[in-house]
C-alpha cells in the first residue's frame, strides 16, 4: 500500500539532505495533497488513489505551463517543467497515440458504439484500461474522431 508514498518520503529525505529546494517543495506538496485526501475520505489511500493524485498534480503543472506560455513567462515555465519531471518519475510510462487508437477501436467494438452519442459508454471503460498511461484529453479526442 505504501509503496509510492514511501518512495516519495524517501526522495523527500534525499532532497532535504542535498538541499534541493524544488524537489523538496514538490514532494512536500504531493504528500500534503495525499494527506488532505486521506482526511477527506477518512482512510489511508491505496496506490491507485495515490496515482490519481499524482496524475492530477501532473495535469495541473501541464495546464500551468500552457498558461505561462501564453503570458511569455519563461521563468515560470522552467519551474513548472522541472516540477512536472519530478512528478512524472512516479507515473506509469505514457503510451503513444497509435496504441490508444488500437485500444479505443477494441473498446468501441466491445461496447457496440456506433456514433458520438456512445462516447459515454466508451470513455469510462477505455480510461480504466489505460489507467494513468494516457491523458483523458488525448483519449477523448481519439475516441471522438473514431466515432465521428
């Protein structure tokens, strides 16, 4: 259960010893998010729930990077990119679009989806198969293309 949390705590200790302020900040922020979710749910989180928090943290960084690009804030883009790389080391390897497309086709056939109206049938099943290996936005785009 504690595998990911233990890894983060160990990395936090290393970051403190090496005085790496960015890593230290990111690890503390992640542990805080995990702790807050545990309080909210009233129980310890399993690795799947921790992974969802990590994915959410990575997504927030990606959105921030996009926003900072619009504002031409290179300093903040650099900071968020470094934080994203730290978080991504705990995430499963992302799969490419062709693999997503193949899984999407299989899922569409399995549920008998025929049009864009069936998107709601396909997405939950497909996202469960992909579990953290692909961004929902990309998956949604591919499925929408296939159903159109």
